[in-house]
C-alpha cells in the first residue's frame, strides 16, 4: 500500500508507522514559515560576480559607492551545524533594474566578461549566459527576495548527510548551493538540527549518493516544505516551557560551536565537544517528547539514523 505513484517507501512497517505518527504531530514546514523559503543566487558566471577581499577593497577604493553592491557570500559547503565558516568571498549583486552607471568601478570590473555575461539570443550560442530579459551586467536570475538575505535567517546547504542548519545575523548572501528560511526562530533551529528531523527528511527526500558511509539527502523545497514542525500551543504552559527550552538550548549550541571554532588547546576543545554532545542529546529528548514518541519509537528513529 506504500508503493504509490508518487513515491515508493521500502521502509519497515515499524519505521513507516513512526513516520506517520511524526507527520501527524506537526504542521508542514512550508506552512510554519509562511512560505519564506528561499534559494541562493544564481549569477550565471561566478568568475565575474564572486570576488575576493582584495578585489572588494580595490573596487571600493576606486569608487566608494561600489560597497552598496558587494555582500559577504556563503555557499552550501560553508554551512555547518550551528555555525558557518566565512571564506573571504564576496558577491557583486547587481539586481534587475540597477543603474550600472552609478557604479563605474563595478561596471569596469564586469565588462572584462561582457561577451560571456550577455544573455544568449539562442540556446545554441557558444558564449553568453542563458537567454532571458536581463542586462549583461545584471545577476542572471531575478532575486526579488534579496532583502531576506540582509536580515536574520536560518541557512542550510542544498545537499548533506546530516542536519546542517545555523543562524545567520550578518547579512550573508547565499550561492545557489544553499537555502534559507526567513526566520531567526531558535525553536525551529533546534528542531531542524535534531535526529527526529533527519529521520523525517530521510523519509521524504530522495537519497543523493553515499558519502562517508551515509546517504546524502537533497533539502530542496519540494521535500523540505513537507517536514512536520510541531507547533507550540501558547495556551499550554507545559508546551510553552518545552518550546522555550528547545530555543534556549539551540541558542546555547550556537555559542558553544562558536567557542569551539576558536578553542586554543586540546583540553578546551574536548570540554566544549562534551558540552555540545550533552546539549545535543537534551534537544533530541525534548523533541521526542514534543512529538509524543515512546521509548520503542525513539529506538526506531535512532536506528534509522545510525
């Protein structure tokens, strides 16, 4: 009965039953975030639009207004659990309708690739970006939601073999190998980094090859929108307290991972790793409670993740 035209589930009956229970306990992520789900930028030619810090400084020195169009950039591989790794790369974001003449240094920089940046008049052309109604100096795809990148958001890669969600408050723009949710909800962040989330996405998404002995899954919208997020009942004090605790622990995880990234001694690193593991387990236990899982059902979830 689980071999439907849409998808074939070859999980055990026990695992399928737990998955059905988890789905019923939550509302779809797409609804939970009010469709505030956004993909990173497709420039069409990263060689032109992605620059290093030295080039950024030079462009701003040539014309101060250049700074308005240059933003810190993260790709999917730079996003980890509760932390992201800055790479020193920047994106020249020339959105649709930009008056490029106001940015002469940017124009001069991009003009080096003008023939490759121009939209192709037909798909068979050897040079140029994909056909479209955009100017040679503009980002290839229309990214009307760009203000979301400049605000607080939850970011994650397009493909991974375990939960890799973190919070970005620094206005990073994203490459097209990353996604973001237009929210800074720590409760949601804790849910998404939990073992139960990974159990859910592994039942919703399609495996995308194996790395280091684990399946990787695609976290694109068509799968992620269905992930069940347990809503907190504001009229239930116990529910509110549990949700607040998940949020507080997620905030703690952000701090611990930041401290780990700057740890100077092996002893400090080991102590922080132990704190992280303990806090992670606390979040998992709270999430299991929120979704109403029994001890046997938790074993099924953790067995599926191992």
